[in-house]
C-alpha cells in the first residue's frame, strides 16, 4: 500500500499498488515494455516478442576463451596465485608441457584427449 501525497500522512489512508500503477500509466509510458507485443484478438495478454529481429546476443555471457572459460564465472578462473607457467620461464624457451586446455562445455572432448 502506498500513501498519497495529498492526504495527511497521519491518517495513513493507503492506495492500492495497482491503482497507483494505473494512475502513473495514464500520465506516461513508464510501465510500457517494448519487449512484449499483444497478439491479434488478445488485447489483455502479453506475449514475449520472439522474432529473430528482436534477438540480441550478450557478448559478456556468450564470449569466452578456451584457456580461461567464461569471464563471469569466478569459480572457473584458471590463474590462481598470480604466477603462470609462461611467467616462470625467464630464459625465453618454449614451455615443455603436454597439458591441453579443454573447456567442458564443448562436445568434442574425446578428440582432444
């Protein structure tokens, strides 16, 4: 329940949230969502807009590298402690490891092993 500005707050006369939304919606398109579009004949039901033209790819969530994994998942961070194998070799030689970095979400793991 929201309090009206014009009413004395001591009286604590409440206003239903849906009435408040209707009043604000009549003044401007604050609660209008451009991601939803009404279907033909269904004026009161909102359906998500699923056209290919409305599809947006989030690079932050879809972009990753095989060596570090997704940038948003801190639990899967591979560099711990700050020193990597490449930093340990100061003479410029190529590291002699048989390690292959494979990210588990790729389905061709057996080919790499």
